[in-house]
């Protein structure tokens, strides 16, 4: 199991940033499914620097269905396959983030 943050950095808010191609490349290269996960509210946990004690807020985690990459037919991972899987991952993650923030705000 390997955990990869496909944006390549921490983010803030409900809109994900453009993804780096590494997660898609690794999935295609290894034939391993990607399990997309969205966390809403995690950026607020330690946001208040006035208090020495962490301020814990509500965090919602939504786990999506695995994204199964195409089976490779050659030793080379084609760039267009990486780009297509990255686009699929982006769309899936944004949908999951929207769902997570909706659940968080409705409770």
C-alpha cells in the first residue's frame, strides 16, 4: 500500500488544484487501483495559533470506489494514458470533495 497526495502539496478549501501525474503513472505502471479519498475540514484543525492546545473541528472523510487502471500491453507507460487517468482522478476527487463538504456543512 502506498499513500500519494496527487496534488503534490497541501491544499486549502473545497476546490482541488491541478494534479501531478505521479499517482496515475504509478497506478498504470504497477497495475494497482487508486482508492480516492477526500477529507473536508482537515485544514482547520490546527489553524488557530492563539491557543497552545490544538482546536479540533469536524472532519469528514469520503472514500470513493477504486479506479482500476488499464492493463499495460507494453513496458512503456504512454503519456496519454497517464493524462487520461489523471483527468479521471481529478474529476473523481472533486466529486468526493464536494460530497464531503456537503456532509460537513449539513451536520
